[in-house]
C-alpha cells in the first residue's frame, strides 16, 4: 500500500517537473544490500556466526534511514529531508528513489542518518502501516523504532530469540550519522545508483563484541542502545556508485 | 499482496500530535505528511471521476426510473490509518443499507435459518454468542472461533489464516460453505431475484435488478467497512475525555513496555499489526494456520493477530477458543508459552514459559485490556438488525 502511495507521489513530482523543469538534475537511487560478511542474507536459517560465537538466524529486518546528504568539497551540501522504511524481506523496498533529485556535479562524500532524528521521530508521524507498526510506545518515550532486527540463536542446544530493537529510549537521540568512506562521485546523466552494504554481523562486532543472549528486552536499556549505536557506524559501507 | 488492487483511500488525521500535547509527554512537531495528503486528494477524486464517467458513458441505457446513489462519507477516527476502499465498490448510503439487510437476512442460507449475524452477533461485538465453535445449518461444528468484526475495513487479509484478500472476496465464502450457510450461490441468487423487495434495493444501490453474487458481496463489504470502534475508555483517555484508574494505568505500562510486550503485535490504534505470528500456544499444531495457505514450513502455526478491542464481549479467545477468560490469556503469556521452530522471535523468555508477570501485574494488565471495551459500538443503531 505504501508503495502504491509512493508511486502516486513520484508521478506527482514528475508532473511538477514537467511544469517547472529544473535542467540537469540527477536522480539518486539508493540500493540496500543486506549481508552477513559478503554473503547476501538468507532469512530464517540458523547458520550465521558472529564475533562472540553465537550461531544465529535472521527473521526480521525492518528499519528507517533518513536525511541522505550529498557533500561538496566547498563545504556545501544537498540534503534530502526524507525518511525511508526498509523491510529486508520485501524486495520492493530495497531500492530507495528519493522524491527529489540532486544537481549534476562533483560530490566529495555521501552521508545519511540511521534511524530518524529526534525532531521528526514523534508518535503520530505515521498512521499507516507498515511504518506505523514501527511504533516505540509512549511509556518508553514515544516515536518509532529505528530498527527491528530479530532472529534466533543456538545457546547450549536451546534455540532462543533475540530482538535487536534500536530506537529513542526515553527520548534519547540514539540515531546516528553514517558517512560512507570513499564515496566521492560525479553526478551526471539521468541517474546515479549508490549501492550500500549493511553487514548485519557488525552490529555485534566492533568496537563492542555483543552476546545475543543480552540482545533481548533492550528497548529500555540505554547502555546497550549506546553500544549498538557505536557498532552501527561500522555496519554500513559503500559498495558502488555508478 | 494487494498492490495490484485499485483502491481509493479515506484519510485519517493526525490527532496524536494533539494527544501528546495534551499529555505533555513530548514536544510537538508540526509535520506536513505531504505524501499521505496528496494521495488523499488524488484517489477519492479518481473514484468520483470513475463514477461519473460510468454514468455518462451509457446515456441510452439509463432507465426511466432515476438512479441516484448518495455517496457515503466514511468518518475515519483521528489517528486511525487510511482505509482502502476498492475503486469498483465506492460506499453509498444505499449500498450500506442493502449490505446490512443482507448481513442479517437468513435468506442467504439454504434453509433460511442462518444469517451472517447468526455467527457475528453485534451484541457480542460480532462474534458467535460466546461459543467456542460455530455450528452450520446442518449441525456441523467448525474448528475455528468466529472472529470479531471490528475495524475490519482496515484488514488487508481476512480469516485466521489470511486466505482472503478483501471483504468482498471473504463474503463469497460463508454462503456455500458446507459447515456454515450451505447454499449454492445460484440458489441464493434465484431466491433474491424473485424476492418482493431485493430487486428494487439492488437497483437503488447498483442500478440493476439483476442480482448476482458479486453485488451481494459488494453490499455486505460496504456495510462491514462502517463497523468502526473508536470510542472505548482508552480512546476517550487518548482524547483527554476520560481518566484511567491506577490499575488501568499500570496495565497500560505493562502492555506498552517490554514488561508485558504486547504492543509489538497488538500495535497501536487497531491493536493488531494485521500480520501473522506464532505466539507459542502449542508445540505441535493440529491447525496449521498460515501454512495451510502458503505451504511454507516457516508459516506453521502462524495466525493473524486479532484486535484486542472489545475483548469483554468476544470470549472465548484464540483461533480455537481455548481460553474462556482474559485471566487465562494473561497466564498463558506469562507462564505457558510453548517453544516450536516457528515461534515468533518477538516472544520473550520463551525458555521460562513467557514474560513472568506477577499476580498483581496480571490484574493490572487485565484491567487495561478492559479499557478497550466500546459499548457504543455494540449498541450502535446503525449496525442493528433491520428486521427487528
């Protein structure tokens, strides 16, 4: 349903463009690859190993990224003020085409926010699913989860659940900015395609090695939220810009 | 699953901002919600356009009697999602009236004894009178608990296993179902077509006296989309019109934190995410749930999250009606959750049998669940039996 809405929108913006053409703008397209190491995630199979030594599966991967920003070497930037919801199981959501284009030219780097910044992350922002299902309840500070990453792991031959839920614990700004290394590029032609890799293992890898046994009921645990936030900047890398 | 369906949207409006302001919990950000609003403007416009152009396209076929439907303006309560209404079944006052009548009319069953309302009784929030399983006209009992019809207009997938993708499509099933109304559609059609009143009522709603199953299900679906509950104590609390008791408030916190962790599936305003989960009722499954539809091993024992609105009227609980009280339900989530390979990853402390609420916490939680009671819904004259 959301996708239908997006289609309506992009056709709206196209109409606007016809009326008011801004020449030489380039459409950014962001492609998200979800991996464990270099391998594309296969859902629901307990077979991945993290640094701690847990053997685990991925069942759910839903998250928001926002505020993609294209930096120029003169210090100016083009910021796209949008949030985007990704469901790793829905292929239709892993290509993100923002509603605005960026001017052609040279850019020195690309950054974005993981989660939603606290001025926007307020209960009531989304009334429609799937985004509304990301709610972070009012008694826990309100707003929306940045991420629901859930699965199962094997602990001493018992299969247990983990829920890596990140969000604004009691209003704390646990979102973070990711600047992609080596992301200079020249925007030209109709489209620039930026492929980003999200290596799920790194959520538990560095600087903090995390045991999945501790990744349950963490929505009220600000200490763990901060550790995951510190690990989070190492989760994303640039795969290609073309 | 429903991307290809043409829909129009009826838009809710943002009351959360005002709620939060009134509760003074967080700062308020005024937000444009631009894309939602733009689609709202576009799509209903589109629906209207299609309506009008249909009428104009066949001027020669317009019968002498005047055919004039009254568009029904669906009132989406604040904070509720947009409702998707199929473009080929716009809601009209006449269509809803007809749908209500059909919903209550036993003419749709083979021996004229059973209506939809027999198993979906408004006094029980449209469930089957406290029964565990419903009994069809031939005295055969089904194997699933009749579902409450509350806010069904927001449900993209119908039935416990989600096998039907629209209310129109769902309504095709009970009539011929051998353990329900057990009447072939052609038989139902011939009864309706010779009825002294129905042909005129269908003309008023759909401009034809030629009744078929598609029109019957369209009318029923229109009626069902009006079954909206948004006036429980909890809703009134959100609107600043009611206070929660101390116990209810504590239950509210258990529900909406990871203490009870109910909100992840029974989400926000509808109290359902409309998704499918195995919440750990069984270690092995007699009813395989979503698996019966998808054939996917990963779907074994998954069922649609039911709404928790009006629970006090909808006992017994779960797809098989295994629990008769809310206390039993809360006990289950606290101590009796069963592990199986498809158990939902959201279920906490499964190895201990559940979230381990204390007796006091269980009482609070049940007190909160009872704030979801909406008596204006079950007493709403607009939903009442037109034959009474």
